[in-house]
């Protein structure tokens, strides 16, 4: 395997570990706004993973790229669902009663 692939794999694993450590330390109060913010980042990750998987240079890159597409896509969809639920909590359903 070329050195570039090994370096990229190292960065991928390190980024995953750091991301996991950061997200697990977020307070529950900030979790929903953070999810809505990361939906945009997930779109970037989906596109990058599709490019990596689509190159078909190495079998491992295709497998990891496919896993990244699935994980990012499911995270983005879940984030939109959670954001929609959060926004529904603040909507009024009828006229205010005095």
C-alpha cells in the first residue's frame, strides 16, 4: 500500500476518535443545536466519501468510503429529524387563550 493511503487512513481514524471524544463531552442542552449544525458538515462528508469510494483505487478505500457514506447519510437524516422535532416543540398549535 502506498504511503499516502496509510497516512489518509491514519488521519481518518484519528479524526473519528477525536470526533467521538468531542461529541460524548457535549452537554445534553447543547446536543440538539449541535446536531442541526453538523447536518451541513455531514453533507460534505457524504460527497467526499462518495468521491473516495468512486475512485476504486483500493478495495479497502471503497469499503471505508461506502461505510462513511452510509454513516454520514444516516447521521444527516437523523439530525434533520431531531431538528424538526425540536422546532415543533416551539410552534404554537392554536390561538392563545387568555
